[in-house]
């Protein structure tokens, strides 16, 4: 009898332990909150957090303690890339497509219209690119039809919040309103590429005739008040997150600041220290915009900590293109991103290499750094996997590759080719600025300029400032990359301009080489 009782007791213990282990194994992890903190026009050097292997004078100029704080809690990417101008980056982020494929290759503005700089191009006929931007429904002309990232997150149960600059589509198009692409909340987002004003005392451009088409909407609570736009948007973001928490819903916050885009206006909370440093007045204002953006990051991190959300919230920090340098800055043009060459609008490193940080509690080892290369379209598949969304069906082909293996410390393909395509005219001139197609593979980068079908070849590892054009001295590498670039352009059916003087389409890079 005692033996039977003992066996029953032993069986109960085994069953209980097995059940507990099964429950533990099958217990679902809570759905993580996700924040994409996107800065407008922020350069690789616009921070006190070095993204190079040494501290530079620019790192000593700027004050971004919360970027430093975020990097201590996550992973810093030293070779993260976007496109040379804003809308292509934003559409790539929302669709997972490379700009050559989605054809929103320049920044959008007026519906159905090429930019004046493009219509008046002296030597090239610019193709009819998708100047209307992103569309979540089929049939809209000059727009890319795609399944937007927030729509998939919304469908999966996320409370989706858009705060700040949208600029996914031209004014008056369906994609200009974030609510049409899957956001539950839209605070301040339109087809505008910059704010009418950063000042609450100027109603953020509302009511000012010459700035009306840039005016920031849905911010009436702050009109007439001495509250800088960056601060107002941050307060609204926190309110929206609170709504999600009260509803017990996971949230996706797209915190897309207008800062540090023009108009370069002083954030009076921070300007004093920079004027006292003796900076050029424009540069002092620019530095104050950067610090205000950084305070926003800190305020959001503080909120997460206060509400005990920080351990279940992923933060991805990124910029949409390189720092402005060709125009509207103090000092010498094309020098504001050194050691990188050029800036916004350029396919030189200063125009496309971005400051990027990812914090993922429990997944990403704190204080880690990677030099593995990623590009903006990679955010789409990465965020979907972070959210646990599987078997995704999209109307578009996804070009991006998840960088979760990198976040987990794994090595990925160092020879993966990255591509940029800009068959357009931005406006200003300078190094790397102009209609072009580009490939980066390993340490090498090839730029093909459409206007005269010329090449620049750089070894980025040895020449981060792109000073030495090796196109003539290394014909073997030139041909290799020209072939890779040409094959990609054909594969995605990339648009090419036409030469005005001959009426002939710009040749593919490899064919231009053969002609020479």
C-alpha cells in the first residue's frame, strides 16, 4: 500500500513539473512596443556620440546626452544608410522597397508635377518618376502602390501613432495623410517637407500666408504659446502613448521630428551655450535644434521608464538623409559632415550615411557597436519580425533584409550590395550631387553620373572622405561594379533620364564602359 502511495505521489510530482515546464515554454512573450525615432536632415556628425573610430570637432560641438544614453543601452550602427533626400527614405521605410524599385526618387511636393529644377534641367529630360509618392490603393497615377508598414502593424493589434513630419506623398494625394496608410493617430503630418515655423507664437506657420502650405496641422492647443515645435510634438507623442497604455494595447510610435530641417530657427532653451561658444549664428541655431531633438528622445525614454514600459519597448533611432551642407548653413558649403564628403542631396557618404541606434531590451547587448552595413528598406522586415508578425502578404516585393541577426551579434554577408538611384535633380550643386546610380559592395563604392555618363570609384575603408577617384587606376573593379549595378537597374526596371541633345536614354553603366 505504501509503495502504491509513493508511486502516486511520484507521478503527481512528475506531472506537475512537466506541466509547469510546458506552461513556461508555451507562455507567450508580451508584444513589444516599437518606437521609430526619425530625425530630419540629421548628419552622421551632428551629435556628441561618435559614429567614427575617433572623436571629431563636431562631436565636441554638439550636446546629445540622450543619444549617448540610448547607445549605452543598445547597439550603435556606424555604417547605416538612407537615401540622399527625404521622401525616398520615408517611402522605403514604409514599404521595404529600394528607391529604384518604388520610383519615388525625389522629394514630393505638388501633385502630378515634376519639380521646377527637373523641368528646367539643361542637359537631361528627367523621367516621370512617382512624384505623388506612396499610395495604399491601386490605380493612382505617378504613385507607388504598396502595403504600408503601419497598416500591417495596425492589423496585428498595434495602436499606431504618427507624430511630426509625414511627407510620404504630394499635397492633396491619398498618401499625404498618415491616417490613410495605417496610422490610428496623426499629429502634425501632411505632404509638407518642412514646418512653416518652429514657433508656437507663430502658430507653426498657420495663418502666415507665405508659409501656409508648410504649416503644421492639429497643433491648435499650442498656438500663441512660447512652446517650440519639437517640445509640442513630444508632449503629444507622450499623450498618445498614454492612450495606448490605458487601452492596454501595444503601440507603434513613429516619432518623425521636423527638426533639424530648415527653417533653421533657434530653440531658445538651448541656444545660449552655443552663441557663447562663438559659433556662427546659423550654426548656433542649428546646434540648438539638435539639442532640442535630443531632449525629446530623453523625455520619451523617461516616460517609458516612469510607466514601467522601458523593458518591453524597442527604440530605433535613425535620420532620413545626410546633414544639410550645400546651402542655408553657416561657414563653407559641403564641410558640415567631415570627415565625410558633401551632405544632403549627395550620394557621397555625407549625404547617405546616418546615425543609427537600436535598443531592444533582452535581445540586444548594451553598449555594442557594429560596422555591418544596413540600409533604410531593411527597417520594414526587421520591424515586422520584432512585432512577431509572420507570413506577411504584401502587394510589393520587399528589397529590405532583416537586421535582427546583426542585433543578436551575428555576422551577415559583408559583400551584400547596397543600391541608390536618383535620376533627378535636387537643386544645389556639389560633390556627389546630381542624377546618378550608385552601388556599395564591401569596401568599394561606384557612382555613375547620368549627365556625362562618368564614374567615381572609391575604397570607403581606406578613403572615408572620398578624395581619390580610382575609376581610371582600377578598371577591373570599375567593370565588376558597373556590371553589378547595371544588372540591378535592369532587374528593378529602374527609370533612366534621356539626353536632351540626342534624345537617347542614358546608357546603363556597363554599356557606357563598353562604348568608351
